C-alpha cells in the first residue's frame, strides 16, 4: 500500500492531570499515514525526535498499516515547556501514555492497537503502554530500549544535563513561551552526548563518511550544533528527566516496584530489538526482559552503529530491522 499522509494535526485535552499534581490544558501533535488501512500501528517519538524525523516504517514493515506517529509531551510539538506556560518541570511516561490514550480513544475512535513500535524513549513509552493498557495493545516492537532505565544509563545522562545546566548562557525559569536561547549550553549538551550515540568501532571505521561527512569535525559540528538548532533547553531537560525515571514497575502499586512482576503481567506479544553496540540500553538487559515476558522474543541487531542502529539511519540496519518486524507481525 502506498504511503499517503496528512499534515501534522493537534488534539486538545482540557484539564489534564499530570502525575505531579499539575492540571493543565494540553495538546498532542500527531501525524497519520495510510489512513485507509485496516490495521493500526502507533509510533511514539524518541528523545530529541520530531514527528517528521521519526522512522515510521511505512515504506517497510508497516506498509499496510494505518500508522499514527505521536509526539511525546516535552518534545516541542506536543505541549512542552517551550510552548505552554505552567508546564510541569517533572513529567513521567505515564503522563505521555495517558494523553496518547485520550487521543486514540476520544480523538480518533480507536480502541485497539495492532502494534506499537518504539525506539529509545519511544520504546520505553511502548513498554508503559503495555503496563497501563494491556487490553489495548496486541503486539509491541521495542527497539534499543528497556523497561527500566539502568543506573548506568541514568548516570550517562547526568553528563549532558550538567553541561547544559552549568553553561554560561542557560538561565533556568521561563516567563513566556518561545525558544530559550542558550547556544553554548546546547552545544555543551551535544558534545557530552555525541560519543555515546554510536560505538568505538563506528568511530574507528570512520563511518561518519557514510553520512556524507569527510572528517570527524564535520560530523561533530552537524551533530552538536545543527542537531540542536531549534531545540529548547528546558524541553530537553524535561524529557531527559522522564528518561532517567523510566520504570514500568511504578505503573501498578500491587507490583511493589518489582520489574520481574511487572514484566510477567504483560500479555501482548513483544519483540525486543536491542543493538549489540548500544551504549545506553544494553542488549543483555533485553535478553533478561524477554525471558520474563510471557510472550517475549529478543533478537540482537548486529550493528556497529550503536544506539542509532535503531533509528533508521543505516541502510543495512533498516533492512535487517524491517525483516525482523515483518516476520514477527506476519
């Protein structure tokens, strides 16, 4: 089926209650593809992901699905610190999932999702969907992600956070909507983040050349300057905090903080696709999760592209991932 798509749309949710107790009118940004298809797929965006930069699989494994790409709260398209005064400084995946559930059920009239596909923070969002609304989602594909953010992952994120918060041009606090200017802080954030994106082998093999950059410095500038152009520092920080606190065991008080119990309660079929060289989300954790999931399967992406193996940037990884998802859903 050809990929026909609408423009980015917005769904308003009045008096939305956040986990921290804040009540606010919010909106979700989303885009639909293949709207005439019978099967439905939901794809949440990832950290520093916009709707139109998100790999939507409409030219691959989801070509015959109605695909809905929805922006996470805090990403600058849905309600975020940059576009909504009073937006809380602390948000949780549970906030994003409950808002997305409003969108599907009340906005689009969808009560069942054939598959949710998520990469990185999108994958953690998918996991929270499975924990909060097990009756809604039939299948999940979780790419380069985890059910709980590890201590190592948490600590890695403290580096970019500190680089931004301690920069000379970042001033916390907002009195009006609009992008806060902090170019030095954003570049410091990007510098602290950049080496973690791929892998040692990727740098040794100079694979930035496959992206069109002739030197490491060219790639560095594109990633640490161009890659953060148009991003608001407080949007980044609010999403980063949500990532650090990611943990599906908090979704039900009866689980008493046990990840093992939380995973055992997930009823959907789940395909985990970690990258062999991911420096954020370790493939070993995904293998453990798959053993605890009643209907879980783990296949490791054989890539040197690190975390970005799951983002749709490398043609070899795109082909491999599409093939595994196609087999899983077939």
